[in-house]
C-alpha cells in the first residue's frame, strides 16, 4: 500500500485515497467526431514509468489532486493541484 | 530417532513446574509450558510426525522455526481448526488436539503412501505429461485432492481477531543480536523504535525496554510493501487469537537472520535427519535431545559448534562427517571427524537407524550407528523481506550465499540477513571453500535413495537434473516444472540448493541461474488474521434507519437493500413476505400507508452557479425550476448510461435539494464532487451530502392528507394548496421540515424530510393518529409492487450498464436542451440511435395467471436462439388481480400488443407486450382525486 502526501492533510496511507486514473485529459466539445470521443472515453497510455494521475482523499478532506507516480517503483515524484500543469511538462521533449 | 528430555536445568524456555498433555494423531503427548508441539513430540521420541505431500514418505521434525518443511499439522477442532500449521510454531497447550495433515487414514497406515512405491513414475512435470489426454480437467479434482495438505475448518471460527495500525520512526524486524544492537543504538540516539520478534522470547528484553524500545514477541513481519509499510501477524492468546499489524515506518531495519541449509545426501528426508542448528536449539531452549546418538553431517564450521554444544549438553555425538578437507573449527574431544567424506546411505525408513559414510575420493565405506543426523550445509541469509521490498540480490561465491546487493530507500539489512556473520552471536562461519552441492552431485545416479532438495514439495536432485536435461534452464521454468520452492515454506531451506544444482547441471553460477523475487507472505498467514476481525457482520456493517426500532416493534422483516437494513414487509401471523407485501400495497391503494424512506439520498447543492451545475449533471433542465418546484431527472455517466435518478427540488434561487436512489447516495455525491473539482472548477457550488442528517417519512394513499391533517400539519400542505412535484418548508411541533409532494407508488404522497432524531417520534404520532384511518406501515416489497403497476423505472433493476435514456423512453427534450450535460455526446453515437435497441415495455402473461420470472429471456424459439429481451420486474398486482411485469425488448415500444415467448429454465410462457402504466393510466390518483 502506497503512502501519498495529500496537499491538505499531509502523508496518509493509500487506503484513505482512491485513484481516478490518468489526469489532465482534455474533454472534447460536443461537436467532436465519434473517433475523438471514443479516444477520450476509452484510450489511455498505461505507461511503464512516470504516470500523471488524479487521486481523491476520500477518507479525509475529500479533495482531488494530481500525483506524478512511477508505475514500476511506485515512487511519487510530485503532488500538485488538480488544475495545475504537470511539473516539468514544459521542458520535456 | 529416539529423542528424550534432558535433565534440568536444560531448556531455558520451558517451565518444568507446569506439565501439560495434548493429543497428537489420537495419542497423548506430555510436555511443559513453553514447549512447542514439535519440541514435545521430539522429547516424547516421536520420530515420524507427518507424510510428505506428493510421495507420502515418512517425515519427522526437521527445523525449529518457520522454515519447517515437514511437520505440518491440523490444529484444533471444527471452527477452530487451522490446517497446514508448522509444529515448530504451535505452542503446546493443555488439551490441544492436533493431527498430521497429510496422512489418511493415519500416519502409520497411509494409503497414498503407495505413491512412494511408484516414485519412479512421478518425476518432475509428471502431471503435465501423464494427465493430458483426453483433457487435464478430467484428472484435476483427484490430483488436487491427493496433493492437498490438511483439512479446512468446517464451521465459523469462534475466536476473536483484531488489528492495529501504527506509525513509527524506526521499525526493527528481528530481535537477535544484530537487531537488538540496531534498536538500542537508535533508541539511545533518541529515535522512536518498534522492535518485532517472531519467537516467543527476546533475549535482551530488559535492556531494550530500559532504552525505551517498544518490543513485541510472537510477531512475524510477513510482508514489506511500498513506502515503508510492513505487515505482521502476532499470536496473542487469551481473548484475541491473532492480531494483524500494519506499520508505516520512516526507516526499517531488517535483521531477520539466516536459515540453515541442509546437506544433500541419499534419503536425507528420513525422520531423524534435522538441521544442525535446530538440534542445538531444541537442546538449549527446550531441554530436548533429538536423538541418543547423533551424527553431524557438515560442510561448514557451524557443524562443529553444534557438536560442541550437544556434547556440552550431555548428548552423545557419534561423529562429524565433513565434506571438506580442512575446517576452521575444533571438534569436541572424543568425537571422531571424517574429513572429505559424505553420507552415502541412511538406514531406517520411519526413523534413522544408522548411516554409511564414504570418502569422496573413493575408498572403504564405513557404517555408523546413529538415530539422528544433524545436517549443516551452510547458511542462507533470510533476504525474503528485502526482496519483497524490491531489493536485488548478489551471489557471494566464496560463501555460497545470496546477499542484498544494494540499500533500498529507507530499508537497511543488518547481521546474518545481510550476509554478515561476524557478530559475537554469529550462528556460524561459512568458510570460503564451502560447496553444498558437491556431495549431491557426487551422489547423483547412485542407487538407491532419493536426494531431496525440497522436502515439502518432494523435489529431488534428480528432478532438478531432469528439468535441466529437458531444457528448463530459467529459474522461473525450474520452479514451475519441478515445483521447487513453491510449497507453503516457499523454499526457505531448499532454494539455494536447487539453484546451485541447476547451475552445476547447466555449467552456470547460481547468480547466472538467477533467483525469483520473493513474494509476501514470509510465512503462511490465516485469512482471519488478514481480515483482522472484520468478518461476518463486521465485514461491511449494515446501516440502520433512524426509525429502526419502530419498524422492529411493528414486526418488520428486515432485509438488506443497498447497504441498509430495511423492512421488506411486516408479515402478520400466517403471512409470508409476498402475501404481506400484497396486503400492504392494497392498503396503500385503498387507505393510507406509512413508509420510512430515510436511506433516500439527499444532497444539498448550494451556490451562485448551482442551477447551471445541475443542468450539466442531469439529462433534464433544472435551472428553469421555480423556487418550491421539483422535477424528476436522470443522471448519466460519460458513456450515456443511466447511473441514477431522483427528484431535484429548488429551495431557493441558489439552493437545491437533490434526491438520489437509496443505493446511489454516495456515488452521486462523489460524481458531483469529481465534476466540480476536476472539470467545472470555475463553478461556485457547494455539494453537501446530508443523507444521514435527514430522516424521511413517506405518507401515501387516498387518505394521506387526511392523516397529516389529523396529525396537525399545516393546511398549506393540503393537495388543493400544494401541487404534485412541489417542495415546501414547514414547521411541525417546532421542528423545521421539508415536505415534497411526490409519489413512487402512484397515490397521493408526501415525503416528509425531517431532522433524523425526530423520525421515530413522527412515525409514532402518525401511527396513533392514523388508527381510525386504517393506517398501515409498508415495506420495500409493497413499494416495488406499486411502482411496477405504475411502470415506474427502478434504476439498477430495470436498467443495467448499457441502458440509455431513450431505451426507457426518457429522451424527450434532449435535442432541444441548451446546455451540454454529462453523457450527452455518447447519445449521439450511431449505436445509441440504433432502432433495434432494447426498450422498456410492459409485459402481461397471456393466461392472466402466470408470474413472468425476472431474468426470463424473450426469444422467438427455444434458446439457444437470438435473444430479443428479458424480464426485469415482475409482481402479482393485488389491485388488478393479475400479474404485471416490465422488461427490456428490442424495438419494444413499436410492438405493443404483440405476442412474445418468455423462456425460463426450459419452460415457455406466452406473454403480450403491453403499455404502461398498468394501473391508473391517466395518473389521477396521485392528485388525491381517486
């Protein structure tokens, strides 16, 4: 079980949180094509390594936030606000 | 082997003033407080205590700790029985009942022992080779039954279990010399230290407590997980049988020591062959001599230490047989040492009677009379926890060990488990020239006698050689093909020997063969321990309504509905649930009924953007509601699938009361929050789930207002003044209430929301006042009958994970709706607009009598055939006098009046597609005009 550092409550055990999957997926407008909508609904990257995902501190403050986590080592690289950009995203190629 | 109890004061852990008796395999065994079942059995001279898993060969106690591969017992009776438990870890206790887990009908006469006769036919992989034609599944049940060890409990476990969760600065795992030193150093430097020791005794307990270290014994850490999490199982005794620990530590020091590795020689599984360190521990801890004449077979110096200790304890050591030419340790005076020699044969089947030894270089054989062989083949650092935490291992050729390769973040290994045997309390020195496989390799191909590598999985050196010959070179293949290391002991004494052998067979070093990563648990843990007391009713406690006692007093039959304990019906004497529900439904249709709807989800949505937010959430438009108005709405997920429904009422311009289904209260609030926080962060809205703060008393029936009027409710609530689907705030008896005129049963209905603690008082008041009006309580079953009569949708009953709004006839107005809403885009997909989609329709049996079975499928011919639909709701309607049903049917709304066949368990029932509602199609009754 991982330990996450909730931005509001501090370090807490993983079973207080629930994972909401990949974060920062732009929701296409109503006018988008069926293909684009299907991509939004069903297609995910599932990377081996760094993954930006959203978590909710359900048995705590109830707030959603973003986590940059290594899916192999489970190392948490960063915790950031739900509306904030992925750290280091601007500099990566 | 004929073990016996040494004279006092031998045995530091036992209390000779407290003798006890327990039963093993139906025979009485004597022991003392502090004994394990294994030590008492050894003291009583019980050589054979079990049969092996596959070949059912006689086996004796082999080790003195959790690595025990042989002595697996079923402990306790009935619900308390725990199968497959190591005798070395069971405390001997007065009246304890235990039996061998793998012998039927008994140890001495074991029918499956015939396997041993045909051992040549049962080599590695024989299951896969022999039982493939025509199909493995034909053989599997019999093989599984034969392969099983132990019998599971046949009743619920009456014992109590509990769980603790801790956060600590430093966790030290293991209270041996290295762990104790690490704990003392850290505590003296001011750290908060928790030390867990698996055995019942902690040598330095006083010093540790003086230094402020919190210590617990009988507490085995069985897993190391992410981010410093450790899990441990503790045998408690007394009121609590076992306790689960979950510990989050900033730093963890693993000091789990090392396991001794057995020597490999023919018939090295005979009862009486034991690990040398175990023979020594039985003497020290329990005052037990494991035999009258002991031969030490060794390939390292620790065998000499064992011999020294045994001689000092007054036990006769016949000889030391050393595989090496030189040793760095002294033999005890008077004990013969045979260098560069190995055991080539063991006499005795059910107990060791003697050994034959021979020089490795060849030469004269030599027989020695002995009843116990102490086997010292070197040491295997207990890197299990380190490996679980993700640590990589490094092979040290000079001492034939895998040791931790690197430090892990927050995890340090110390002492023997780090490969460091240099401390003062060292269990033994592993010399540079140690080669545990040499003897085994030398003996390969010699007859008779099997050289066992893995005692518990019955894997021999020959099996490993066969796997190598057949090309199973990878460690993963070796493990799966031979099953070595796969038994409940996870190869604690066998893994390294198997890897060394495989390496020798394929001309590779053991690190080239590689190791498999260890997995939790370190040793078997009972499911009840993992549950930690959260079993039975405590697994998922049911919620109780505020009026629970009132319903119980009315004779309610309680059932679980969506996590709540609710009245299904209130059966009178002689009534079953269905009869009672039908009587209650009729009573509501003709008089008045009282129903508690407190579990109904209640969420307040407040803020300047509340109306716009609800427009985004619901299929319908909520922003156009007038204050005091209420509207039914469907909630969809992003796939356009219906996931909840309910009524939304407007309490103020920026204040809404959202009702959800009883089961959906939590997931709707969660969905609102997720959308609000993650997608619509600019909306100024507060979502406040208030389900348990408010009780709900629903009054339904033609006399509903009469009852409320008689109870003294405000005349503003009268049907003439308050329209259907409106919401009023009122005060009753000084308590502020919210009253919604709505109806799920089709009669005049009031849903009175009130502070939960007042629920019971209102139920009481309505009950007293309503006696003259024919009031009756009604349960969930009666409500389901009535809503089916009305054709009202039950989300989760009539709908499933594919149902779209159009499928249930609720897509009116979607095209014209201005706002986007969750799921809208998915409704535009071609599949969502397919005219062949299933639609919700009414169904009536042709004969007017047969209740259509829920789940029955509609098909033109006997299934297997294309399915056109299925029945989702079905009841006998007491007010109509015939059964009514709802179902999903392909293109159903265009087929009203058509005949369909419902198939159920091979039976065909003729039915007709019908329009809903079945009852009061004009909907006049809900205005109180009926």
